[in-house]
């Protein structure tokens, strides 16, 4: 674990370019695990011969030319990603402001509740909103039409706007987190200075606070944009009925068709990768040199602003968010899971728990999916955190050259839409001599890789806070590397290890994009199971399954919360 | 009686001339960070029981030197010998791991393990040595008592104030009864009052245990107060080595004169020699005789020779006889600082700053007689 705690090492020659094993071994592994699937995707995208051939026999640009006939897929992807990001960031900025900088009543409770929709995930969101906002029988429209007597629905969630809305409310918690963290690090003197010069609250917020928040806002926007470009569940569940295709579900259709059109799907996947790469590059370019220029690492206690008569508007906004992203969706799923048919009736006498019995016990596929997902979540948590911790310790503690490269490569999967990565990864394991296809091990491997950036970010933040002198003091006291790791490093890392582990558990349990192609009939997992249940109809049962997933995630969230509180007390 | 006295003197002399084997020896040490050389070919030694300070501004390489001795950094070249055993040698390819060097160290951040109690912190090194049971309890209790922390033995380490953490850090490093202790800016995070008290305690413990000590600091007052010997470092090289007063009174370079205490640097051209052979410097209109047996050293870029005059040594009085190194001067500015008074005076050599006691005040504008004793004009190397 301790990168530089080696035995009497050979003396380094002066100023050499010295890449040590703790850097190059993970680098080679990561390059292989990311590069090979990408290479396969690349060759297939340019394959104009036999579509099933791998490697391709004939190369050309025909697939990309064919894509020009489907520009709507790419256009829709961009529409959803830009629209969703814009709406999500707006929600994020307002909510972060409300939580961290105002005197709004119930701020702490809001902070807690606003975080929940993200781990619940897009599947829960899409399923719930399809029952809430469907034009004819959606609950909201039924209530509206009942109350007003109108025969026209109030909302239609099966539209691009509906998709953007659901994407935005379920990704917004990330923006709240990133922007909120920056708000807490901001030196309030910068704002106070502006007020002293006579600027009003609104002017100060607009002219000083917002520009200072720009780096955080851009980072959050990038995160949302890349994740929306690759999102699958929401556009598929809400867009398919109106034949609104984005790139991800177009790829899914191309692959599920007979015969599957691998080259066209690969070309479309490449376009998606290119779009995220451009977004990453642009944001980095804008952020270069100004990321933390005015925001110190220290936590200030920024002065909360009393928003006066705006307080109640903000309070209403926060309540509306919690209602739309948490209470209504979970409530709808719960109610739907008690039904005997797709139509929701509010006659308690007909409500039943049969759907739960069915998905948890009677139906083997979902029963196994639940167990598999829990197992996968635990394994991803443990192994993912172990890998991330190793890399974080190396990048922060090792003296080896090449550490910045290792960090960049570790973060690289973030720029890969997970569905596309899984598609390339599937091909890779088909070409490997080991029989991995259709096993949980394949899904586990893919999860570890796609969630590595998330885990690394978490662990890196923990490792960087541990004073190196704490380990050095132990070595001076005569402890060898193993003893230092056991008695000092690991105990200090433990809170971070647990928190990051549980986070990985949650995102694994709710994942669908990465496991859709990889979980075979003998290794069902929750995300794809919910999706195929939805595909084959039966709202009550799919709702019950989604509720089970949500409960697992909520339990994990409670554990995180409990651990964080316990650590805060120590 | 007389013979006995002579013998004692002899013994003292031979110890002072380092006839005994030095406990730590550093030879031609060079260290680099990310390809940038931060310590350039430095050599020094520490005798048994000696307190040596590495003093210099931040970035001078003093901490890196200390960390090389501890084995926390790997030097590029050189040799380090501790108690006769080479622990690092670039030519012989030796590099003994930190944990096997049998050192103890106090860190700037104290490095108190936050997940352990005070007892656990102090017991750590003893446990590594295999000490258990009642002996462990006893030794931890003893060493905590020594630093006045016996009442805190079962407290979590995070409950301690800065000064208390510092005491625990000291206790931890003394617990294993080391022969050498390395201290890396141990007091820089404490407030001024506590700093003075702690440095006295450190000195007492050092004497009590006859510890060889290497003490890294950027605070000249601290170094002067507790060191037997000081090494002044600047840009990775040793500027000067010597006893505290030696360095104060006879700085070798302009950097040392500026860094230690307050000094006027006067610049002039060589103007022959005085009767005793001391060089004479022409500073502005004034002919200034330098310290006896001194020589003018390397001049600066414009060919001017430099000499340092500590602000405490020039004397001013109202009238008096003329003589060498005496001039008529005018008080330009007076600043009362309480214990001392700062004067800026105009003399034929330009401007001079000096310190006096508040007992005898001179007025601004007053004409005075300035005397710079020749023995206090120290030629220095221009850097």
C-alpha cells in the first residue's frame, strides 16, 4: 500500500526518468482494459465488409456515411444532453444556494433529501414518471382532468421536454453537491467586499458569487452532459412510444435487430465518444489556470443571506424539487406495485403484495437478479475501492515518474458513455480465451472499470488529507511498510473506504447501461431485469422490482449517513 | 592540582576539536526533487550529545537534508554515517530503510496519530520493539510525566491543543530512548510564548539524555538560543558553520549578516591598511577601519567590498574626542520600540541604522558623535 516504503532500494541515478512498477503496472492494465475495447469499436466502425467479421476484412467510411441518414439520433442526443444539463444546472445552482447560503427554514433536511434522487437512479425516475406523466392515464393528468373536468392532459412526459425534465431532476443532486462544495470553500470576504462597495444582494450574487462559482458550475455541467449523452433508461422508457430515438437506444435497437448491425452501432458509439471528448476538452480549456484561484481549500463559514420576501419562493422551489424527484416518484412506484393490473386504482381492497412475492421469491430471474445485484454491489464496492485506494496512494505518495498520466488514465472511463464501453467490452471478452461472456465476473469487471473514476475521486480526496508525516512518524518509530499500512494508513483511510465503498455499491445496484449487454440469461442483474420486465409489460411487477431496488439503495444511504455521523462525532 | 586542571582542559579541548568519532556524519550530500537540485554537496558532522541546528529561509534545503538523514528522502549522491554505520552511500549502493536507522524525529505537524489515544501514540515505537505489559505501561507513563502530560494518558489525541500535541510528539520520540533526535521545525506552529517555553524544555531534555540533536528551523532566535553549533544554509549550500555567537559576531557572507540579527551592510573601495594591518574601506566620504586580522573578501558586481556592522555595536554620544572610526553624524529618525530604540543616522558614509537603550534618548535632528569600533566592522562576501 505504501508506495515508497520499499526495502533498501537501488540508488536512483541522478535525475533519471524513473517509472516504477506501482505506476506502470496499473497503467498497462488500464490501457489494456480501456484501449482494447476501444480498438475493437474503432475497427468495427470502419468495417464495411461482413458486419459480423471481427477483425474487419474491409475498411471504409461507409458506416459514417450511413449515419448521415440518421442525424436525428445524434441531434436528439445533443438536444437531451444540452437541455437536461441546462435545466439540471439551474436546479443545482438554486438548490445549492438555498442549502448553503440562505437562512431558509429546514435547510439541513433539504440537504439530506435533495441528495437522494441521484442514487435512486434513472430507472426509478423513468418508471415512476411514465406512470405519473403519461398523457392519458398518468396520475397527474388523471387528477388534473378530474379536478378541472378538462379532457386535455396537463402534461405529456413522452416528449423530448419530458425526457429532459426527468434527466435533469435525477442528475441535479450531483450539481448541488459539486457547486455546494465550492460555495462552502468560498471566502466570504470576497462577497462582503462587494457589499461594502455598495452592491445589493442580487448584484453581488450576479457579479461576484456566480463568476466565482463558474469553475464548479462548469465541472458539474460537464459531469451531467457526459452522463446524459450516455443515458439509456430515461430516453428509452419515455421516448420509444413516440419513436424518439437518441444514440444510446438507437445502438440498442441496432444490436437487438436481426441481423445485428454491429458496424453502424460502433460508428454511432464512436460519435458519442467524440462528443464527450470534445466536451471534456472544452471545459478543461476554459478551466485551465482558474479552477481554484479564488476558492481556497479551507472551509469557511460563509455568511448565510436572509432572502427576505424571496425566502418563501425559494422554500416552495425546494419543496417542489423534493416532491417531483423523490416523493411523487417513490409514492407512485409504491402505489403501482400494489396493483393487480396496469391501471392504478385507489381501492385499497384490491391492493396486494402478490407482486413482491412474485419478484422476490416466485420468479427465478428476478429473484436471482436481486441477489446478484447485491453481490455485485458488494464486490464492486470492495474491489473498486481497493483499486482506487491503491492508485490514489500511488499518485499522492509515490516518487515515481508518470503519476499524472496514471491519474488521467484512471479518470478516462468518465469520458466513455458506459453503454458504449460495455459494447466494446463485450467484444473484448468474446475474443478472450477465457469464457467470461454471460458471467457475473464480466459484469463485475466492467463495473469496476466504469466506476473507477468515481471511486478514485473519492479515495483521492481522502488520501490527500492524510498528512504524510503520520506515516513517516511510524516508520521512524521502527515500523516496516506492512505495519505502517496496518496500524496507521488503513485506520486513517477507513471512513473514506467505507463511504466510497457504499457509494460504489449504490451505483452498481442501480446500473443498467453497463450491464445491459453484459448480463446474460444465466447472470441476471437488477437494472436490465427491470428494463426487460418493462419491455414485456406488467407495471405492477416492474414497479415492485423497482421498489426493491430503491429499498436496497435507501438502506445503503442510511448506512452512509450513519457512518458519516459517527465519524463526525469522533 | 595544576596538573589536574591542565588535564581537564586538554580533555575539553580534544572533545571540542572533534577527536571523538562524530555520531552522525554527512559527506558530500546532494539531493534533488523532481529533477531540481535542492541540496548541493554539503558535508557536516554531529558529535555525541551535540545540538546542531540547520538554519535557513524556507526552500534552502534544510528540511530535505534532515529527511535524507532520516531516510525519508533518497539523496542523489553522498554518504550518511550514523554511529559508525553507513546508512546511505551512493558509491557503495547502500540505502538503509528509515525504520532500521534507529532514529527518532519530531515533525512540524507533530504527526500525532489522530486515531489513537495519547498512550497509544507514545507506546507505538515501544510496541514495535516488542516491549509489552507492565514495562510498556511504566515507560509510557514515565516519559509522559517527563513532558508533563501524565494526566492526559488516556485522552484521544484529537482532544489536545497544539502545545499538548507537541509534548506528546516529544514524549513519543524520547520513549524509545534514542541516541539521536531529529526535529523538523517543531515549534513553528506554536504561538510565540509557548515557543519560548517549549524550546527550553527541548534543551533540557537534550541535556538530560545526552542526545545528539539535529534541529531544523528558520527562526534565528530559536537556533541561537538552544544550539551548540549552527549551520546556515542558503539555496542548498552551507553558508557558514559555527557557534551561535561566532556566527553572530563574524558573519562570513552578506546573506548570513542579513539573516542573523540586524546588520548594516556598508560598501566601499579598498583604501590601504591601518597600522595593525587591518584593511581600510572608503565608504562614501568616510574611511572605515575594519576588524583586526580581517581581509576584504570577494567584492560585488560593481567592485565594491562589503562589510557588516551589527546595529547593536555602533555607539553614539554627545560630543567627545576625535579618533579612528569616529565621525560627526545627525539623527534622522528615531523609533521607540519599547525595550530598544532604533535610530537612523546620517554619517559621512551615508545612512546607518543602530539600536540603543531607551535610557539615553537622542532627539531627531541632533548632532552626535558616531563611533563604529573597528573590531565590529566585519568584511563579508558579497553574494
